[in-house]
C-alpha cells in the first residue's frame, strides 16, 4: 500500500509542471490596458451613454433649423355656376390659381418673403353682353411680391435669436461631458477590479506558501516526536494548523475566482463564451512610487476638468440665456413691415385715333341774334382718341413683371402694448429663481469636488505610509519567524509559538499586498476625481 502511494506521488510530481504549463497556456493573459480597451469597446453602460451626445448634436441642428429658408407652393381650381343678375353679370366662371412662396428668416428676428403668383379667370356672360359692354372672358394675371417683417423691440437682435442654438450647444457639451464621465467611471471600475484580482492572486500565493510552511513544520514535528524530543501532542497542534491554512487557501482561491468574474463582467465577456472558465492571469504588477501631491494644484485642476463642475456651469449659462430671453419678452412689440409688388396681365390698352362726324350743332345767324329763327343745323368731322384693348398670350403676364408698369408698395409700423403682461412677468420671475438655483448648484459642485480631491489625496498619502509600514513589518516579522524557528530547532520554543510567528509573518505579507493594491486604486481614484483619468491613461474618445 505504501509503495502504491509512493508511485502515485512520483507521478503527480512529474506531471505537475506539465499541468501547470497547460493551465497557463489556456489562461487569459491580460494587461490593464487590454482590459480597459475591452471595457470601453464592449461595456453596455458606455454604449448607452455614447448615444446621448448624438441626440444632443441633432438638437443643435434642430435649433439652427429655425433659420432655414422654406419654399412652398399652391394650386387651386374654382368653378362657379350662377343665374345672371344683370346684363353684364357672369353666368359661370372658372378660376385657376398657382403660387410659389420663398421665406427666409433672418437672425435678427424678422423674415423676408418672396412670392410669385398666377391667376387665370375664364368667365362666361349672357349672349351679346360681352360684345355690347366690352367684357373680356379670359383674364390672366401674374404678380411678384417682396415683403419684410422685422421686430424692432421684442425678439430683435442677433443674440436673443440665438438663444435656442446656444442652449443646444451647451446641452451638447453637457452630454459629451457626461459621456466622458461615464467612461472614466468604467475605467476606474476596471482598474479597481484588475488590482483586486492582482491582490487576490498574490494573496493566494501567500496562502499557498503559508500551507507549505505548515506542512514542512508538521514534517519536522513528526521527526522530533519520532526521536522523542517532543511530545505527541505537538503533532496535533501542527496538523490543526495545516487544516486551518488549507481552509484559508480554499477561501483565497474562491476570492480569486470572484475577482475574475467581476473583471469578466466589466469587459463584457459573452455569456456563453469559454472565457468564463479560463483563469485570468494579470500581466501588470503594481508599481509603488511614493511622491508628494500638491493639494491646491490638484483641486485647481479638478475644478477645471471635472464633468460635474462643467455641467453645472453650462447649466448656469443655459439659465442665464433663459433669463435673458424672458426679460426680452417683457418689452413692447414694435414691428416694421414693408412690401413691394409688381404685376402683369395678358392685355394692354393702346391709344387709338379716329375721325368722328358730329351733327346737331346750332349756328347763330348773320344778324347775331339768337332764337330769331335763323338757326342753321350743321355737321362737322372732328378727331377723336381712345384706348383700345389688345389681348396677348398667357406669357405676357409674366413678361410684364420686370417692366414695373403695375406696381404697389407699402410700409408700416405696428405697436403692441401688453396690458398687465402677467404671464411674461411670471415666467421671468421663474427664470430668475431658476438662475439663482443654478448659481447655488455651481457653488455646491465646487465645494463637493474640493472635498473629494482632498479626501482622495489623503487616501493616496495614507496608502503610501501603509505600504512603507507594511513593508518594514514584513522584514521584521520574517526575522522574528526565523529566530523563533531556530529556537524551536534547539528545543527552546513550542510548536504553538512557531506557528504563531509564521501567522504574524504571513499576515504582514498579506497586509503589504493589500496596502500596495489600495495604493494603486487610490491613484486611480485621484485621477478620477481630478477628471484626468482618461488623459493619464492616454485614452482618446471620438
């Protein structure tokens, strides 16, 4: 039986390097940069946050679209049938109308409008009326109008009419800042998970070393008991310690697996991927580099870079824009409007000269006395002049427009005085209150960021001192352990004391690992609260 166990042990020892090599071959070897890149590329929270700036960018386009010109057109047909009410009234009429309008809003609050219109009227009259009264059945008209409407007080000016655009641009900056802040939060989580995994794996190494030392001590104790230098009870103490440290190794191995799962979730390993069963071996080791931190400079940098401060300041600008807009709405409404129209038709009246014979004149006789019976009736041919209508084609209506034969223009001012104007006053009061709140939020954000930076700096300084103290403690505890081990070998100590010194040494090593890991996480958190984490890690966002 003992020979079989010996053979099995030899086989295990021979296969152990091969099994360890196979495990390392199947493991996921990841650097911190690899994990960060995978998280930014795959993380769902980042994917969701990435959409917000796209939507805000369209909001800027929508605000700018208020100044886009517009083109509209219309077609209309109308038919009328009626009984004649007079000799020259129509019996039926067919009207065709068409129009094109171009509107161009100005950035000063007004708008230009250019309109081109066409109207064709085909009218029927009772028989003979058209000839007797000179009625024309077909009338074609065209017109072109250029008009302007411009406010002079309320809603006048470039700045006041850019309010929506400026607010949309600020909202875009807020969205981009929130997206950047979300990425920084994920990067900090990834770094925290990565260093936790590093610490867990180093803790597992300590637990394994602790178990190895306990087993070696158990072997030494058995030898001493066999030769009679120690009582058998010492074996029980050593075996209990081996069992306890074996449990600690199992717990630490579970901590490693849990840390791996956290990191896998952050880099979004697919649910059915085999990577969930592959161990993760971190390639980067924590680097301890003690350095002094200028608190005031760190706070100054944070106030200039932190997204929370930037967002509250942009929100304050938006409230200032809103208050300015509401104050503008308290003004009277004074508007200038002007229009110029030129028109044309399909006919033209031209002068026409002719001779007309006129009769029935009374002519006084030679005696110069009227009404004495010597009146002569005579006839005379005299020149006459009149306007004669000449009909043309439909195109003549448009060709007359540049001639400005038929024009009309007008200018005017319109004054609107709101009586009471309570709605505008209430809206302005609300805008003032919102502006005051926004200002207080900026002060609160500045104070909060300052406190966070001070706390983060203290955490870095604290972990720095912890690393120094823990490293010194490891050296001292190891010396104590070695000294107690020699005393034990010389019969001057007990198993309990040696094992206790071993635990103190291993605990000191675990504390040193924890301090170094906390130091790395504290550095990451400091960059995060300063708003410089992405820049420090050389991460550029599109």
